[in-house]
C-alpha cells in the first residue's frame, strides 16, 4: 500500500537532491510501507533500526496468487 506521509517523504527527497542536484527535476519517488497497516509497518521499521530485520520480500501468497 502506498505510504501517504508526504511531509517526511518530501523532507527526505529534498535532502537527497541537495546532494544530488541532477535529480532536482525528477518527481519525488513513490514510497511504501513494509506492511499493509501502520502497526505492523512501525514494528518492521523498528526491527530495521535495531538491525534485526535486514531484508524484505514479497510474500509467497502474492507470488502464488499473481503467478
């Protein structure tokens, strides 16, 4: 599900283009939660910060459902 927190996303993008001005004309990229709800997304983000979670992948259900 697309992440709608445009303020933090915009701040991150502005900081990036400050150091990479060649991307200034590009639109801010889409961002996504780790999960489909805020509670799980916050937990996954916390695990990333703690170094517990270091990778992610689409679920097996998605691959089986969409072949």
